[in-house]
C-alpha cells in the first residue's frame, strides 16, 4: 500500500496492461490515522471489453507503520442506489444544525 493519501488508488491493471478497474475520480472524506476516500470508478467486462456505468466505492484506510492499509469498503453499484442513499441522508440531516456538526476534515 501507499505512504501518501494522494497515491491511494483503486485502479487495477492486469499483467497484460488491460485496465480492469478504471478510477475516474476520488474525494478524500477524512484524513488522519483513519482515512476515508470515496472513489468514482468503472469495471471492465472481461467478455465484451466494455466498461460498466460509473460506480462508487468508499474505502476506509488505517495508517500503520507509515503505510495506509484498506480496512473496509462499501460499493454503491447503481445510480438508483446512490439516489436512495442521498435521499435518506438528506432526510436524516434536514433538521440538524449541520454548521455546528464536527467533522473529520
């Protein structure tokens, strides 16, 4: 794994040079000894060679011995699922005073 947050990636290249997981973007949600990163990515279908619609993976890393190691991950596999998560989170936080909430930023 990596020593720097900037170098963390979920892009996966096969031995033949084929990119099987293409990282499109990433956003660091929190930094520190426990770091959370949200990745936008596409999987490549082995049969057709086409890439899937964009998906999201949220990965939690722990820094041990100077290196970030993945500890857990959650995949959002469709736009429908993403919109439902957004809807529920918006409901849960609609009435909260989000300006006074503490964050891991």
